[in-house]
C-alpha cells in the first residue's frame, strides 16, 4: 500500500449509487421505499437555476443501502450494465422465498423481465427484472452456508469493448480504495461460448464497506456504462478529493461538477461531505450560491464552496 493511500483519513461513508431520472426521482424513491423493507427517504432538496432547470435531489435508503437520485432531465437512460443484486438470505429472513416473490411482483408492475424468476444452477430462486423506471434488479435466494453479504449489492457488467476486463477492473478498484478486500471469483469454463473461458462469470469485492459484484458478458448488448447510474464517493478533505480524482479520472471531457469517468467508462462522483451539509442545512440563498459555484467546477474545491456558502 503506497504512502499517499496510507496518509489519507479513513473514509467512513459507503459508496453511494446515484440515479439520474428525467423527472421521477421523488416518485421512484417513494416507490422503492414501498417495495423494500428497511427503506426510507432521508432528505429532499431542490437545486435552482441549473442547466436542467430546477432539480430535485433525494437521499434515501433501500434495504439499508444508501442511494441518491436526481431529477435533471432526459439526458441518460438506465440500462442493465449496472444492476442491483437483492440478496434474500434464509438465515436472516424466515420467509425469504415468499419475500423474493413479493418484491418481484411489485417490481414487475410496468417493468420488463430480463431473466425469469426460476430455479438456476447457482440458486434455487433467481430473476432479473427491469422496473418501470428502467432500473435493473437481480433478486436471488442466497445460499445461507456462504459468507454473508448485505441485502443490496451493486453489480457491474462488462460488455462490448469492456468484456474480459471485469477481473482487471476489480483489481484496479481494490488498489485505489483503502478499506477494500476481494471476495468470490468464478470463471467461465469450456463450452460456455460466446463467453471466453477464464473470463469472469461472477466476482464480488468490497470497497469502503460497500460490496460490489462484477461479471463479463460476451453476448451482444446494445448498452454500456453511462451517467444514468454513477457511484458517489463522499470525502472529508480536499486531499481525499484530489487523491480519488487523480486515480480514477480517465476521460477529461467528462469532468464536470464533481463527476468523472474512469478508464472503463464508469461514472463516479467525488464529492465533499461538507457539500451535503451545506445543501441540507443552508438557507435557500446559501444553497443557490453553492449551486452556482459548483456548476462552474470540474473537481470540487471545498474552500471555494465554503466561501460561496458564506457569501464571500
């Protein structure tokens, strides 16, 4: 582990999936909170005078996992390159099998089935569904004998030019984040064409107390990673922001308002914890000043945001 990595303060915030909606952020958050237990909306804020007009920003938890959502116009469409595993563990939930069917039925309303809810070699009950907003969920009855995983696990699918890079990406992310560890790794074997033998059928790994899954898929897919779902890393200090920005950003033209794209095209937001506090606790005038300040930034500058908040 390098010295720069060791010298940074430990990030305690989990990495938060951020969902970009046209206008439905509030509605979708309420829907997910009605579908999944242990879910609630934490805060709602409106950003004014942005390039997309007035934007609702919603913080919420789904089955205990933090999410954020924004209504910022029809710029991006959700696709299955990022989906969310939902683990129904019989050792944690007495009626796990009934629960998986109940959640599947709710997500199916207005949605589309990607893989039917059925028995598969890897699970007694599994299905992949795209809900009415386009967000993808993989519901699985987990094996209670395995190492426990949280209820929600974001999953990355490496397709097209990215296919075959899931293991490389896993090692790349594990090298960047300080509190990180690998999990399982299963490879495709012979006779599983078009997938190449030795590439990743399934892997998982933990970054900052947040578990992720990843897989390669050589099937023909008309999608790839985009900004509809990004991963938000909340930082305490400017040093942390500078570190993650330097390690992850690989597409200069994608840098804007704390957003970047890595070398796989995955979108990240490197955001200061202080910004959340300003937007939640500030007056409307303070929030507007901060919004206008960060709209001009690529990488966030905490000192400049604080000046805007204070009206300096």
